């Protein structure tokens, strides 16, 4: 029998020693919880929020994130490519996502707002209309992605190869558009 939890608030809980019970969580809030190096495999989160949580190096294979919002979370090294792709929908606001992987994820309209995406891998992703506003994209790799209508305004440390990605109507500010030329190792001075 699958455990079903609805409308519950989990606050200041440490799930590093005692894992979250297996099952489905709908409309739940996780506030200031620690999941670091833990396991959330094969759980399903529906319309949930994670605020001020540490999920770094947490195992998320088979996990369902269905319209889940992360705020101010530390999420280093997560393998989102191992998650269930059924109704996969996430949003990140002011999160630390460094060294995470989004291989073949469908991320259309996903928000990566004011987040640190250093060393994140986006390969074969659909990022149509994704929003990277005010995010740090240092060493972030975009390979064979659909970036149509993606918003990179006010993002920084951008380096994207337009020849390896679909970029029609992607939006850049004038100062970060130079990141589209970085592979050519040219110098542009004011």
C-alpha cells in the first residue's frame, strides 16, 4: 500500500538519518529540512514546495516532481535526468544547483530565477521559454538543446554555442550576448 500524505508541513526536520516515508506527497511544504546525501528515490511530490532545504547529493532516481517549487534550496550534484519524466515540472528560485544534470529533461517554461547553475549539464533538453533571469551560468553546458524563446536577460557568465543549440527568439541583454561568441576566443573591447 502506498503512503499518501496531503497538505502537511514538514519544518526543520533532518531526513539524513531517517528517510522520508515512501509514498506520494501532495500540496506539502518542506521548510528548512535537511535531505543531504539522503534518499528520495521513487517518491512522488505533487504541487509541493521546498523552502530553505538542503538536498545536496540526494538520490532522486525514479522520483516524481510534478509542479514542484524550490526556493532558496541547496541542491548540489542532483541527477534530475534520473527522475520520473511523467508530468515532470519544476521551478527554482534563488537555488544553488551547481554540478547537477538535466540530461534529456523536458523543461519548457521552467524558471531558473536568481540561481547558481555553475557546471550544470543541459544536454538534449527542451528548454523552450525557460527563464534564466539573474542566474549564474558559469561553465554551464548547453548541448543539443531547444532554447527557443528562452530568457537569458540579466543572466551572467553565459557561454552557449549557437551552432549546437536551437535558439530562435531566445532573449539576451547586450552585455551577456557576448557569451554566444566565446567559442571563437575573440576579444571585444569597449
